[in-house]
C-alpha cells in the first residue's frame, strides 16, 4: 500500500524549473534514499512533501491523518545558548498555538526520555546542547522529530560533516526506526546505498526511481548527476569519486 503518491509534480522558482514532472510512489515502511547533485531539487522535493512548497502543477497524495517528522540539515548554531538536550527534544511537541516557554506535561517528559533511551542519549538529557558532538547532536534532532510519533520520517542530509563512525551509527539507528516507520532521506553519501536503504531515487530536476534495485550502474549515476562519477569500493564501504569533466581547466 502506498503512503505517498506524487503525480506529474512541477515546481518553478520564477522562470527556473526546479522539479520537472515528478512521479513517485512510496510504500509504507519503505526506506527511500534520494541522491543527486547540488541544486538538483532534492530539498525542494522534501519541502513539497512537507507542504512547505505548493507545486505549480501536479498532485501530492498521502494517506489520511499521516504525521510527518522532519530532520533538517544541521549546519551551525550558537553553542553557548543555554538550553538542555531534554528541552530541545521537547520542542518537537510545540505547535503554532503553544508558546516557546510552554510547560510540558509529565507524559511529554516520559515520552522524551523513552526516545532518548532508545537512541542512546538519555545520559545527556541535562547537558547543555553545545557540549554535544556532531553525532550526538544529530541524534537529538532525530529524537525531536520523533516526539510526535510520525508515520513518515523525512531527513535532509542527516550525516553531513560527520565522521565515518558517527555516520554508521546514525544509519544503523535509522534502519532500526524503519522497522516501524517510513523513512525518506536525502544524502550525498553513496556508501549507504547498498548497506542500509531499501530503495533509491535519483533527482536532478527529473526523478528516476529504482525501487529496491539499488545497484545502479555507472551510466544511470552519470545521467542523474549530470557529470562523470566513479564508484570505488574499499572494503565494504563504496565511495563516490568525481572524474575530471570535459573542458574543465585544472
């Protein structure tokens, strides 16, 4: 059964076409990885799913009463900001009607602690947020998104700037979450393709859905990225290498 269906979706930014005739069906409890070049429309696609951008044409259908959890790209923040890990996670319960200094119920706190325990960060609940490592911070953002018990978890580059150990930790965590929830994740890390996700879509304005056939050949990768790419494997982890483009000066 499909939990999401996109039909002939087009998105323009002025005269620029960001997404062109997107058709996609996502099954319940699918783990969909979305890859593609910078500026190819991956984040725009997520914003359409989240209802943050309305398509210029086409339809987006979801099952009734579906809840979406979102983990945005983590870049930087004021590490001196005086807020605890627990408080950041509880913010996932905030709605438009609630104030920032909303008093959370005991049940809310219990749910947050249960999620933190499941994600292995309960010991940090009273720690100031700026004292966490990148991997720990990413788990906090995932925990915050889980506070509403979403049916679909949408993540935009959840392992950007993390080291290999932290990346593997996050991917393994997401794989466990996937046993209960649908996951849609944008990533530049080709190493996850064969190890963690269940299906893959390449987005470069247009979308090429590969389903559970995640062994994409070189030609398909080049078509998706619009430039030559080699996949090289060291041990069990594939790496992405960009070859020299024709006509490119060194």
